[in-house]
């Protein structure tokens, strides 16, 4: 190397503040959040593999064990609305159908109620019974 190059390097040390990527504050916040989500998800995955009984606790709120089965033939609108996935309109339709057609002979009959399709039935039938 020439003396001029060496002198220049001595007088102008490399700038450590130069970065390969430039991110705005918002972009850094998004990347940090994404890294946190991935880290937490990975930790939960490992925890659930090590302690499978924890899955039951996490999923308990959406399980049939959290809600006792409600008899669709005797339930009030309030009792039906208290169940997951059944709103006021659906509860009203169930009670109207029941008063017009009589008791549900089996739970499958609830699919005859206006607004209850197979998909809805599959979701909330685990919370109902027809006695």
C-alpha cells in the first residue's frame, strides 16, 4: 500500500455506524414484534410437547367440559345465548321453532331451524342435547 492510503486510513478510521440495512422506527418495531411472536410461539410449542396436559387447560374455555349440556327442549333464550356460538337471533329462532313444531325428537332436528346450517350445528351441538 502506498503511504497516502495508509495515511488516509489512519486519519479516517472506518465508521462503525454504517449499516447494511436501514429500517425506520416503525419497521424496527414491527420486526421486533414479529420476533417476539415467533419466540413465544416456539416456546409454547416446546412446552406443549413437554407437558401435553397443558393443551387441555388452554383449550378448556372452548371445550364441552366448560359448559354443561343444555336441553334444547326446555332451555330459555338466556340459557341458549349463554352457550358459545349461539346468539340472540339463533336462540329466538330455536324457541320459535320449538313453540310452532313441538319438541325436538333428536338433536339433529335443530338443523330444521331457520339459520342453522350443518356447519353451525357441528360447532354448537356439543353444548346441546334433546331430552
